[in-house]
C-alpha cells in the first residue's frame, strides 16, 4: 500500500500476502461452541452456546448456576 516503496518490494509483499491461507485472517475467525460447534448464541467468556449452558446448568455441572422458573 505504501507508494513510496519501489515497485519490486511492493510486488514481493503482495506475493507474500497471497501465499497466506484464506482463513488465517483474524476477522474470519468465528466464535463457536466448544461442545456443540454452534456458531450463534455463544458466550465468549465460557466458549459455549446458550443451549449447552442451559443443559449443563440443569445437570448441575456448572457451579453457581441455577435455572430459574416462574
């Protein structure tokens, strides 16, 4: 992107970038549930989906989590 660099250096940099795998970009990384692999409704801190969190909470496997019902 730097227009001040010589054409050869820019070309080498472009070739280096094109050799990188497509999914190596940080913006393409998706948060997925560690248990189910679900891509939506994932708690970042726990790395599990809301559905898996509910199931583990009902089984009593997550300390301090209580499912409320009214």
